[in-house]
């Protein structure tokens, strides 16, 4: 059976279809995005928290750090629990806990209590990120899942840009509590919708085999490493670049923050466009050529940025014409690569999602920390690190075996 033909068959038996599947998809995305916005919505109010809570800046910054730490633990926790309790139940439960904790946060006047709440709030927020891909795969065909996961990525890419703007407005108009109240109420409203219409989200039995499910089983799957780790390397490298570029632009390129914003705006737009055409590309050319093309294009974008860092005129405005190539490559391969990584695990979507997201977070965090001392050397140093992070993604795609529709890695001659 050809790859293009199998794309139109359901991977798992969904309970929803047509317009209800779209509503279910939007519900899943809304819950996931609200969890991700838990950092960016709160971010504008953090500088004022030392005065609000009569504390120091370092303690106030823990409002962000504890949330990220909670998310890291929650990723692994939800990935393991999904095979025992089911995705739908855990998804609703994680949203409910997140909503309640958001409303509890506004009742405290102690920064240390708030930081404890933030840790558990971050853990609950990770449930949506882990469980959403598996729920989406149960709603659509393989090709539909690629398009849906890509669309979700497009929406999520807007959060870092739009959420701080909304958070700043809420803080100025209603105080630091407003972002917590808004997210809490909205998340609990989603829970109420699902409770009123329980058939909205897909309910599927967890696949069990003779081999016990475990993270180790997923991590030693060579095909999963090919797609999952390469995805994490490209996205993690992109985040390292984004996190470090403002300092490079201002300190070493005589630029202003508007140069970074312009670059990021163009990059996000190109990512959204490419992420929403990759389904059509897969339908025409197949998964493997599209994933490989996106990987190569991502590396070309990194090498182009490095070449400009070495030989270019050091004008930050020109980043607008260079950064989009990396975003375009990531957008082309993001949906197909992520869905392919889940397919390799034969039903262990949640553990696979958790590992990919956690690897991305670790690469971004460690990479940003390692690059920080070299920012003074300018764009060449940053982009050299970017190439070192993204190059192994192409190596993995070449060395590790591709996944075939039959479920086994393709044998090399």
C-alpha cells in the first residue's frame, strides 16, 4: 500500500468526526495554549513583584523558574500516567487543577506561597502539552493529524509574542492578579464544556503489549531518535538563537530591540505559512522527503546566519532577510516530523511527546546558558553555536533508519 494511500486511513478509532472533530481540536488547543501562556502572561508583572510582595528581585524571578521546573517534572509524570488513566481523563484533570491553582494564586499575599503554587501550576500545565498530540491523532487521519499538529504549532508560536502584550495590559489595568484570574476562569470554562459534552474529546483504550511501557523503551527506539531528537535539536537551537539575539543585537551590533522584534515577526510569519502547507507537501511528496527537506533547509538557514556573522556588515536589520530560512525549514518538517516520531512508538504517544518537549526545553536552557558568556563576541559566536546544535539533526536523519508504514524501520542495503 502506498504512503499516500495510507495517509487517508485513521490511525486510531475516533469517536468524533467532521465539525465535532474541529471543535474538539480547538478545545484541546485552547487548553494547551492557556498552559503555555502561564509564563508569558505573567512576565510583565514580575518586575513589579518585589515591591508588591516586599521581597527581592531574585525571589520574584522564582515565579517564572518554579513554573518551568514544575513543567519539567509534569512532562514526565503525565507521559507515564497516560497509559494507566487515559488521555481524556488526565487532560480534563490537568486543566481543572491548573484552573483551581490559578485562582488560588490570587488569594495569597506571600511570595513564597505563590512560588509553591506556581510549581504545581506548571506541573499541571504540562498535561496539555503532553496529551494533546495523542488526542489529536485520535481525531484525524495521519495526514489530518499532520495538519492539525502543524496548526497547533502555528497557534502556539504566537503565544510568546501576543501573551506578554495582553499580560502588560491586564497588569496596568487590573493588577498582577488579573492574568491568573483570566487563565483560571477560561480553563475551568473548558473543563465545564467537556463535562457537559463528555463525548467531545476522543476516548480510546490505551494500547498494551507484552512489553511493559517505559521511557527507556521509547528512548532506545532508533526511529524515534531519528525524528524526535532531530525535532528537539532544530527547535531547541532556534530557541537558543531567539533567547540570545536581543543581547547580541543591542550589545554587539549597535541595534535596538525593534530590530529583534522585526526579525522575530518575519520568522514567525514564515513558520506559520510553512507549517500550514506541510500537509499538502506530504500528500504530494510523502513524509520522508518533506522531513528531510525541512531538516536540510533548517541547517542551510543556520549556516547562512553563521556566514553573515563572519563576513557580513554586522547590521541587525539584515537579520530579517536571513532568520526566516531557519523558520521555514522548521515549519516544513515540524508537523510531519513530530507525528512521525509518535508513530514509531506504537501507541506510546504521551511518553514520546513528553520526551521531545523535555529535550527541547533542556537544549534551549543549556544552550542559552552555554552561549551567554560568548555573547560579547557577537553574532558569529552565537550562530556558530546554532550550527553545532542543528547539524546533529541532519546527521540523525542520515544515520538512523526511517520508519515505514509497516511499523518497522527500513533496512539499509
